[in-house]
């Protein structure tokens, strides 16, 4: 059945009356049964009764108010037929629950850019047909309104998302602190140091939510991997802060802040004091998370040339509070951040994965979402490997456990040449940066470590039949050979 619509308007001028006639004709051409005084009110008819019927008759599903300056003035002043219609229409608008029977169509806009509308209608949605440029699309909107066929249809309600019915995943709940910290760093706010401390402290406090108990189940590795995945959005936040600090706050004050942050992360990698029962794998998610964060930090510092910053993180020892396993406090080197993950070895065996290093696989897979590419992580890993080897040679204990196993280098393709920072170190001037990073006085200090690898006094890793060539990755023969 065709919808019926009543058009209310003011006899402002012959031009305006012609506009209304044309407009009403166009509506009839698209199937709207328009009721108009010029067509439906004859001599001898009761004009007031006609108007009342148009408003109250349930068969008239829509009432269109064609508004110009004169219409608004007559309506507000209750003048003439329009004024009479206003007395009928205005209470109907306020009383009707659906409020979907009436719409104002504007044909004139005031000098202030606002349409001329009756006082009783102001604040409601209207259709602007005041110019040729808007007439076409807005006429379509009006027709859709008349037919109750809106362009934007409300989609059907779906089911509640599954995550609402699943166990709540852990989260740090510090997004606001992250935004404040990032803004403070980038805009050099006077409270930047405090904002950084607040954010880093919130990460430490929130990390407890990621603690797991594997309960010795055969598939305990599933829980480890899931919790590592759950941390991914928080890793993104922390890495973003690392980048901002490298760009805007490369200063000793920041070195101390991040050194303290990683010092506070160390206890998560071991048995907490007071815990009397635990299983292999209970701390593996923390071991991976801390290692990944440290590796990303070093890679970022190398990218932005923050060599003294990176050297500080490798040079300064870290205080480790006593744990249930150790029974005493200790001072350890950065090598403590790289530990073996028994859960990943178990996973490899349990589901028969023919992979050389699941640890490296996870780092590589997650690097695609970190903004730090795998090659940068490999470069940082190799630097940490060489720095740890130099430290082991200088110490009293050269045991392999005190070295750094560069897991990511399983992805290294032999013959690719030295990493970027060592390739640049052909220049004697740039080699000074390498000297800072490795805490050496010159190229000759690397001779001993390369000899130790060759004699196997120090361990140079292999995965299956694949190994690395430290001599090649350092580009040793060309280091510091040009001015």
C-alpha cells in the first residue's frame, strides 16, 4: 500500500507555492499519496476540520512541514491557516510516542546558517532542501523516511562475544599511564621522569597477573605459550616507550630508570621467596617475556645510536633478591635475562615439532608486530653474545652458563657478511662506538675471544649442523681499517 503524507506550508509567494506543488508532484511520482490543500481542499470544505483530519487520521502516516521564514513566523505567531495548523500539530508532536510522523523540510536558510523552523520543532532533525546541491540526495533521504526504508539499517543483534564467557585473560590495565608517559616523553613535559617511573612501576605491579602454575600436566606448555601471547599488547606498549626514550631521553637518568626496571623483572624469572612447590615451566612465560623485552631494548638503542645507553645496560650488574631456589641475594650480569625454557623443549617433543629452536621461532613470529625487525633482533643478540663472551674471559669462571646463547641466530644465513654496526665499524671513527658497546680498548681485544671460540674454551652455538661464524659476523678483518 502506498504511504500517505500531508504537506503543510505557507502561502509565502507564488514562487514558493510553485515550489511546493513541484515538490509534492515529485513525491507522488515516487508513489507517495500526497494530501495537499490545493488538491484536496475544495470550496465549502471546513479548512480546520481538514487540517485536523490530516494530523489525526491514522491513514496519514507522515506529515511534512515545508518551512521557510514566513512559515516559521506565522507558526510562532499563530497567524492564518499555518497558525491554526500549528495549534493542531505542536501538541501532536509532543504527545506522540513514536515521534516518527512529523518532519520539517527546510527551503530557506537564515544569514546565520541556521534553518527557519517553528519554535516547537527546534532541536529536532530536519531535511534540508534549500539548494540544488543538496536537493537530490536529501530528497532521497526524505523518501526513504516516508517508506521507513532508511539508508543505514541497524544490523541484527549478534551473540555476546565468546571472550565474555571465557576466563578473563590477564592484563596490565595501565593504558592511561602509557598514554600519559608517551605524551610526557615526546613533548618534554617537566613531569616526564615521574611519568616514566609510574608506567614502568605499573608494568611490574601488573605482571603478577601473568603468573601461572603448570601443575605438572603433560600439556603445560600450552599455558606457557598462551600467556606469552596474552602479553603481546603490553609488549607493544613497553616497546613504544623504549623507542620514545631512545629518541627523546637518551640520558643517564633514563639509563638508571630502565636498569631498575629490568632489575625488578628478574625475580619473576625464578621461584618467589615463600613458595615451596613449583614445577618446571612455572616461570617460563616470564623468562620469555623478560628476555624478549631486553633484546628489543638493545635492538632499539642500536637503531637510534644510543651506544652509551646500551653499554650501560650490559655493563652494570643487576641485584637479584634471594629466591626460594637460591636462598640468598646475588649480583648478576645481563646474561641472566637469557635462560633456557624447558616448556618449549617439552612442547617440541610433545607435538613432534621438527624445529631447531622454538624460542627463536616465537621471537621471529612476534617480531612482525613489534616494529623491530628480525635482523635488528639478530644484531642485538649477536652483540650480547660477544659482550657476554668478553665478560666471561675477563672473569674467574668461564663456564658456558655465564654466556649468552644467541637464540635468534638460528635464522642467520651463512655468508651474509657482518651485521650493520660491525660493517660500519670499518671506519676507525665509528669503531669507537663498538669499543663503547663491548667495553674494549681496541680491535686487538677481540683476538682473544675469537681464539677462545676456535679452541672451544668459549661455546659458539650450533643448531643441528648449523652454526655461526663470529669472525664473519664481526667482519673482523676489516674492523677499523679506514679513517
